[in-house]
C-alpha cells in the first residue's frame, strides 16, 4: 500500500493519546505495506512427502510509517509523541487507504532531510505494530488539577487567563500535588 500525501480538508493526524494537546497534523511520506505475520508450525514426518502444519490466525500487522516535520517545534512534538512509550492514533481520510489505526511503536529513526545542520526539516521512520484501542485509564496520566481547585484559586476567568498560558498550564499545575510517576520524554537535560 502506497500513500501519497494530497490532503486538503482532512489532513492526517498523529494523535498523542497520553497528551492530547501534543497531537499534530502529519505529512505522511509513505506507509507502503502492512506485514501480517502468521504463527505456523511445519512438521516433517518420515516417509511422508507433505508436512503437517499447525496454524493460528495472523497477528495484527507491522508497518513502517514515514512522516515529515518542517519545523523544530514539530520535530520536538514528534520526538515527544514517539518517545513517550504510549500507543498513538494515526488518523487519515479512509480514501487514502489507511483510515484510523492505533499503533504501538517499536523503534523510530529521526533523519535530517537536508545535510545542512541548521535546516529544521526531519524525516521520521517509525517501526510500529497495530494495536487494539487502548483503555485510556491504563496509560493516561490524570491531571492533578480539578475544576473545583481552579475555581477556588482564580477569582475570574480573566484572572485565570492572565496567570496561565494554556490548558496544559492549568490542568497540569503541580502546585500542592503529589509527584506523578509519568516522566515526560525526553528529559529536560537532553
């Protein structure tokens, strides 16, 4: 299967399930094939020409997804999405031959498209396997802030907007909260 990017009204999206605000439109360079491995055992029997086979249903497919980023901000967001260890959702127009696929990442490679070190464009080659729709309760960190806490902290909506830059800054305000075991990727010192 070859996907050529020509999205108009319905671009492809990489949906970060653990951090939805990190979701971003994606330029897909290719997703050429879906590889379906099938568990099978071939048993050769003496004095019998044909083997005896035991087979099971095929596994979900593996694939290589190749996506492009144009800016350093997009590069960082893709690094965060692919490096988080969580499944992600690839959303495309079904007419493009993919549709919606939940993917678990097994490896990704970031390569420079241009040799110039200052050029921000990157190509991400992502080795992945299709997974079932994950249960969000298993991997989504619960925001430590509650609406009641926001209401108690800020007198008005204008006060809230003046003190917080965006939704993440409100929802993930760690002041007075217990530390979480969810570690953002990559670490800030990298």
